[in-house]
């Protein structure tokens, strides 16, 4: 047998402090792991967003560059197909057409010229005098024009010094050259059409991408990796800056990470149409990660506040858990001064404490029956109340609710999980009500709303709920947990035939000197005989529901208040069901609540 003395055995510890400590330690570790997870996820997300931003940026830049090159190609095509192919150079001149095209596009190009196969100038704008030593036929753009696929060649950037220029100003250009057919006296010979693109126009396209103070930049290379444009070209020319252009030009379109001169860099590549040129974006990872300081500070602050809040909440929760144990211990201490022997009460863990509570309640109930010789009606009332208290929460409902909360947490639906936990905590708090069976109607309505909020989440909004409650009844008294069984029956039997369109209406109002509470559903309904049998059959076996049947609710109200109070059912098949509760309108003062806890309702004494 267990030791029956009042002394504690084994390791003794204060329950509240132990729970607080354990919960706080678990919360701290959870918050630390959560903070690290948030940081790593945010870091990964920012890297992904950076890659997407750079790819979008290069896409837009490639489009601008392609549009510019396309316009220059159109100039070349216009001259070749509409002018050169239609004229005979022995009698005709293309100066007028060439001038028109130059004037229309002079903001984007520097010069247009046409040469024979030997390098003789046939026509040019705006300058028309070739230097004697220019050696046009030896120029790279001239030679490549005869061998280039599709008969178009874009040269590397160079200083154009073909023409006599009295301003002594020579600009950087990219030459677009092509082989053309020249007609003279009916005979066809080869020639070269030259369009010099203004290199400064390309620089303007890149100026919005590159900042002198930023470590990230975009540059342009040929398909062979030669640098066409670089924001730090001057530093490269003076060997003060190095670029990994050959390796990066060999990369396919997309993003990758490469190391260059001991530094990891995010490289994004985009190929430009027409030319095979490649846009290359460079983002040093060191510059990227240095921008995460604010994120680190935010995560640390969030973790700190979360730990403090968790410790505070844990203290409250541990108090709520430990308070019933403390009250049970006090009740046992009170018995020590009476005639009962406390040696029969086992002091142990939570399961044993629960067993102790049941045993103590049964013992106290038996003692009061023997000492006070409670009448049979009072004894029946006590049994009903005990049944109601033991069946306040359906285990399946509680298990399913907790399972839903676990599922939400695992799915990172934290707001929904907090919502469910908050509603469940409030529901349990009102269900306990410090062991009292009489509560204000406002508390009962709150309990009903919490219960329906949880059920709507569990049943994925299969039904709608409306509360139409007269504020005048909120301060009146009701027997605890009278609405929940009605609502559960409405859910299980009143909405299953209507899918997502079922409506459950809860009404509350004053009728003379009585309070009326109604639960109305649009379900299948029932016959009048079935409705009467539900209220009379206390032992009816139910396959679904809370276990606190409508007959139980009716008897608890009837035993507490007498006639004509209790539950009535109005229903017809296929027309829904209305369950009505009638109670006296008693004001919820401390005196009235205490009186109703101790005995039956007396109309003259308790009416408001």
C-alpha cells in the first residue's frame, strides 16, 4: 500500500516554479532556433531576390541595347536596300539620302560612309574627306565585312580617325560594317557600307546601372570576352583594376557564384541579340551581406522580446496550471480539522492528483448526503451537475482541436494557431469557472463564440454562425454550459446536408420576466415525437456530440429553477430545428450567484 501519512515522499518541488522554469527553457531554445531559422531564410530570400533583380535589370538593359543596335541596323538596311541597290554610281549620287538618314539619327551615330572594294570613298556624312594615309582597306571593320555571317559586323570600340577633322576631335565609335553590291554602268562590284555608332550612347545606357560609389556594376563584353564597355575602363587601362572577363564571358546565361582575387562574387550573364555580346552583372557577396546588419539587429531584437514575452506568458500559464493543485491541497488541509481521515488520500503527480480530486469530490458528496440527508431531488441535481462537469469537454473535440493546432504550427500558420490556442484557453477557462455552475450569460455567450470559432476552423467553415443577443440579458444568470450541447447538435445534425451554406443562429432576448436563449439551424429537422423523446430519454446513446445531451441541459435548468423553466424543441422534417431555453431573468450579482450555487431558485428573492 502507499504511504498514508501526510508527509510527501520522493523529490519535492514547487509545481509552479518547476513549470515556469521548464517552459521558459523550452521557449528560449525554441526562440533561438526560430531566430536562426528566420535569419537563414531571410538571407536565402534576399539572395534569391537579388538574383531576380539582377536578371530583370540585365533583361531591361539588353532590351535597350538591342533596340539601339536594331535602329542602327535599320539605318544600314535603309541605305542598302532602298538607296544603294536602286542606283547606278556612274550617274547617281546618294548624298541626299545619306544626309537625311544622318540628320534623323545623329544623336545615336557619328558618321555614315560607303566605300568601294578597294577602299575608295564613294559618299560620306558629315565629313567627306578621307585622310591620305587612312588605309581604309586595311581596317579591321572593312575586312570583316566580307567574311561576316549575315553580312553584318560590329567592331570593338575604337577611335575613328578616317576623315580629315579640322576640330581635331576624334570620337570613340563601334563600327557597323556590311558588304554591299555597287552598280556602275550596269556592272556589279563589291563595296562596304559603314555606320559608326556613337560609343557615348552605349555609355548612357549603362550610366543608370552603375554608380561610382557602388561595389555592384554591369559591364559588356564580346562573345570572345573582350571588354566593350566597363564602368572602370580607365582603371583597367592603367592596370589599377582587374576584371575576370574571359572566364565570366564563357558562362551561360543565368546566375552563378565565382571567386576572383580572393573575393566571392555573384555573376549574372545575359546575351545580347544580333551581336553575341554579353551583359555581365557583378555583385560582391561581401557587399551583399554587409547590408544584412539591420536584419541581424531585427532578429536579435525579435528573439529578445519573444523570450521576455514567453517567460511572462509561461509564468501566467504555470500559475493557471498550478492553481488547481494549490486549491486541492488547501481543501485537503481543511479536511484535516474534521472527522475524516486524510490517510486515505494519496499525494502524487498529475494523474494521481486527478484521481485524488475525483475521490475527494465523491467523498465530500457522500459525507454531505449522510450529514444533511439531502432530498432525492437535490441528490439528482448534484449527480447531473457532476455529470456536466465531467463531460464539459469532449475528449475527441479536445484531441481534434489540439491536433489542428499542431498541424497549423507545423505548417507555419502561426496566426491561425494563436487564434485557436486563444479560443481554446478561453473556452477551458469558462468551462472551469472556478468550479461554479452558475455564471453570467455574458460568459456563456463568450464560451459559445469561442466554441464555434474553434469548430469553424476544424470543419473548414462548413457552416456560418450568427449571434443576435440582446445586451439586456448579458448581466443575467444562467446555468453553465447550456449552449455548447445545443450548438454541437446543430453542427452534427443541422448542417451536414447543406455543405458550406448551413447557418446556425443563436438568439437571446428578454420575454417578460424570463430570459430566452435559442439555437436555430437549417438542417434536416425531426418529427415532434422524436423531439419529445430527446428531452425525456436521459440514457439515450449518442454516436456524436459532447455527451452532455439536451435532456441533461433541460434537467439541470429544471432542477435549479423549477417549473416552467427548461428546454423545448420546435422542429419539422426538412425545415430545421429551433431549441429554446427558458430561464428566469435573475441579475448576476454576487449575492444571487452565491445563493443559486447553494440552492434552488426562489422567485420572490432572486428576481431582478
